[in-house]
C-alpha cells in the first residue's frame, strides 16, 4: 500500500468518525425516520385512528358561534358537554376550516406534521443530557416508540401533538434556564408554558413537573427558584383565556374533574413499578425490549454518576400514569445504553485496536439499528408489526360507517336521539349531526362519576351479543333512545377490534321493539318502536 493510499484512508476514517458528532446529520436521520413513520400511517389509514371527530366538531361549533366559545358542545350526550377544553387548537382549526381547508384532511395531517416538528426540540433537549450521537439516537427511538407514536399521529394527536411540540420546546428552554441561570430564557419559557396550557392540561402538568426536576438537578438556588416562578406566573397569565373562561362559566370543578380521569396524576405502587420498568404493556415484545434497554441505560448512567435522567424518568413514571411521557427521558436512557455503551463496546471488541476497523463497524452497527427501528416503526403504524398487536392503530370508522351516518343525517328527524354501539359513537354526532346519548368523550369535564357511568355503560352495550342484552341495559339505566346504531362485521371498542355476533342482527330484527330502517356492510340502524 502506498503512503498516499494510507493517508487517504486515514482521512476517510477521520471524516467518518466526525460524522458521528454531526448534529445536522443526526437531526436529519431522526426527522427522516419520523417522516417515514408518519407517511406510512397516512398511506395505510384512510380514516384517522382513535378518537378524532369531537375536535373538528368543537371547531365548527366555534365557527358557527362567531368564534365565541359556547358554554356547552351539543350532540355528545343528552345535555352536551362543557366547553372546558383548552381552546387554542380549536380556534386554529376553526380559522383553517373558515379559510376553506377540509376538516377531514386537517385531522389527518395536523397530528403528523406537529409530531415530526416536535422531534426538533426533542433532539436539542436530549443534547443537553447526552452526546450528539446519543441525542440523535434518542430522537429516532422517540419517533418509533409505540406508546409515543400511537397517541400523537392518530386522530387524538390533533390536540396532543401540538401540545407535545410546545412542551418539548419549553423543556429545552427550561434546561437552558436552570443550567445557565440566564434570565432571558424566562420569557420564552413562560410563553411556551402558556401555549401548552392553552392546548392540553396533561402536557401542561408534565411541563411543570419537569421544571421541578431541572431546578433540583441543575440549580437548587434562590435565583433558579425565582426564575422558575417567573415561568410559572408568566405562563399562567398567557393561559388565562382558558382557565378564566372555565372558572367564570363552570367553576373550578371541570378542571378538577378532568384531572381525576384518564389515569389522572399519580399512580399507586403497582402502577408506578410497571411504568418504571416500562412493562405496563409488556405483552408486546417491543415494550419488553425497550423496557430492558431503559433499565440498562439507567444503570449505565448511574455507574457514571450521571443522575439527572434516571431521576427524571422515575419521577415521570410515578407522577404521570400515561406511559408516553415516560419515553421522553426513557428514550434518552435507551440511547445512552445503545449508542453510548453497546455499539461502541461491540465495535471495540470486534475490531480490536484498529481505529479504522472500529469506525467502520460502528457505522455498520448504527446503520443496521437505525434501519431496523425505522422498519419496525413503519410496520407498526400500518397495523402489521412483527409479533405485535395487529390492530395497534385501528380507526373507529370506515367508509360504510360514514355512509350510514350520512343517511341518518338526511333520513331521521333533527331532534332524534341515538344510542350508538362501538367506537363509532365518537364520530356519530359530528357526521350524522344527531345526539348520541351514551359515550364518554368529553364527559370527563362533567364529573368522574359521569365519565365512569358513560364509559362503563357504553362498553357494556357494545359488548352485547343480542337484543335482550341491549334492551336490558337501556331499561336498567333509563336510556330512552329513538334509534339504536349497531356496528356490523368488524368494529372497535377502545381501539381494540371485535367482530359482531350473528345473533345480534337476528334477535334485533326479530324483536318487536326495534325496526331495521337501514343496513350496509358496516352498520345497522334500528328505530325504537316502543
């Protein structure tokens, strides 16, 4: 080998090695992964997954009301539900709909766009705790983690993803604030806290919890305490259009009521242990693997006396019962284990003392891991992950449901009241423009008791396999409906796919209490004759 060849190879090795510390490269890889996962979801899901329709319904109610917030949102339950949701995204949606954007396309596109954008502040947040390669790898993990993806690019992500974006940007500002003590970060921190408050209350709560962690880890000073208080006070003022309206219109109860549903804040001992181990959804292989990697990352960092991420992760798991929040520090722990420990160790063992060999092996290893995670993320959102729940991103409705609901809008009286079985009940008031008497969506703002009543009754009705079961539940709870909407074929309950029992149609048709007035491959509509 000539001296020139040796020099060229050394230059190539140095150049390749430097690429591991190139922020732009890692950020590009992470955004590309998030974009591939999001595009795979759009291409394979003609209708958004999970609950979706309440949000454009609220935006259109705002629009019809001249952008003034009403006290209640009609059609969801007999008395409607309080307009106690943080309003920012509903105003944004109302403006976009007013400008001519199709609301259906809006709820398909907005979640994914916001989710991919949220990866940018997450990368820089992770960079405050980790090396460039570790931060980049953490961002890739966040872009494919099932518990993160399913709640942010699905229909419910219409509100969650923008809140995720605001919160992650605010957390980056918070770390910089407490690390540097520079009070110039107070204003952007307060603005982002207020925007998060105006978008989603749980993300607002996690914003505040994380600031307490950052203060304890990076500051522990009077200056830091005053800076954090400045962010909290300023953010509360920015968020005043939400909480002042709710308090004036409904009192404090809706906010307190909502905080006590959907798992609320805080977890019992068993739930906390589950979350800390990330085995809460341990029936899926990916969750078990990621759980072990989180523990490995925590042990690895603790062995290096780096305590910030393990503390943040444990506090998150104990205080917030929704697992997607645990992945914010959890993905960083995974990256510390894999990108900071396993891959460099493997390259060292495999290549021995040769610098060029180690760099090449590390490059191949990172490429293999990144391709594998992206491949898994894309398969997951299409509903076909290897060894996973095949219906992980199920839609609540299909084309047949939409046709049935449009028939209802045209062919039934405007004041008709329905009981809708299945998750189709969340879409029904928006598409059919008729009242759905039973369903938990938005009822958390009334009271925990009302929420539990609607959730349990709707579940019991949906699990019925014949007419007697449906009638018994309606009679027991004195639900007086004009029509009953029954899903046919495959349908979902809580996102889980079920198949309608053949006895349901037979017994409903044979009953003198119900008259079949519409039927297609997805739905049966019965008029109540008694």
